[in-house]
């Protein structure tokens, strides 16, 4: 699929969003889960810096816009149902706002 076809090919939810699983190209670690709308996808493709739709802020949000810990786009993959994205990135610093490399640092035990 060509980059120009991506936004039209995906199936957004009722709010116009699609989940985006962010994975490191360095070691395939899952770094975070974010949501993208059409505008966030287009901005990501134009700048090669991952941009999300922030559900809490109600606006576009470039990861690292205040911390500098941006996510550089390497590739985007669409799942078989076209309702989720896998975004492979080079992380420039910790991804989680807590300072952890990944947002998935809490393991459920037992």
C-alpha cells in the first residue's frame, strides 16, 4: 500500500480514531498505544514524526512536543481488518511520560 492510500484504507471507529501500537525498530519492544485520526496520520506521514490525536486534550499531539522525546517514523503496517495500526519507530528518549522507556512497564502477577 502506498502512503497516500493509508488514510482512506483504514477503518476508523465511531469517533474517527484508529488505535496505533508503537513498536521500537531497535528491539521490537512495544512502547505505547496511541490513537490517530486522519489528520494525525497525514501529519505523521508529512513530517516522519509520529503525531496522535489526544483524546484528553482534544487536539493533535506530537509525542515529545514538550519533552523532546519524539518518535521518528520508520514504517506503518495495517492489520488484516484495517482497524489498527502498527507503527515502527526510532524513539529519541523515553517514550512514557513517567520516564520509562515503555508505557508497558507494570507486569500483572499471579
